[in-house]
C-alpha cells in the first residue's frame, strides 16, 4: 500500500515549518513588548500556516489508491 503525496514539496514543507515556528515565537515576544494588539496578527499567521501543514499531512497519510472525498 503506497502513501499519497501531499500538495507541498519537501522544500515548501520545511519552509512552512520554519515560518510557523518563527511566527509562533514572534507572537508572545511582540505581546510582551508592544503596547497594542498587533501580536494577534502573528498568531493568526501561525495558525494559518499550521492549517496548511496539517492539510498536507492528511494528504500524505491517505493511501495513494483512495478516492478523494467530495
């Protein structure tokens, strides 16, 4: 049984993880030093990137011969 392939290439996947980690670390640092709520933007970006990584994981774990669910 072969595994399916995700929509991200290995390089894109590494960059997505790097972007997620940088945004996730930057949010609490910005919350500590900024007087406004601009740190929420970093949190939203980190959550969106995490969603893309999770969707790619789901595509990779699906068997290659499985039919897509609509």
